C-alpha cells in the first residue's frame, strides 16, 4: 500500500525536527567552554581544601629554600 506524499512529507519534517533537537543537545554537551568551566570549578574546589592548600604552600616554600641555597652556593 503506497503512502500519500503529504504523510511522507510530515514524517520527513518530524525526523528533521528531531534531528535538529538532538544536534542542539550534542552541541551543548560537547561545548569546549563547558569543559573548561567544569575543569576550573573542579580545580578551584580542590584548591579550597585546606589540606591541599597547605601542602602546596609547603612545597612552594621548599622549592624557594632550595633555589635560594643554589643561588648562594
């Protein structure tokens, strides 16, 4: 049984609209800016942890002492 051209056209338009919505969702999910913002938030959250913050300060101080000792030797 053959389908009429109007029904075929409506199916094509529905498929096209569905594809457009799907592509918009994929574009939003794969946006590099979104990944960067997520990464920044993650790093900022980790740096706000006192254990990490004080460990970084300790490592920085140790590196500074080593550099100063190398300079004056």
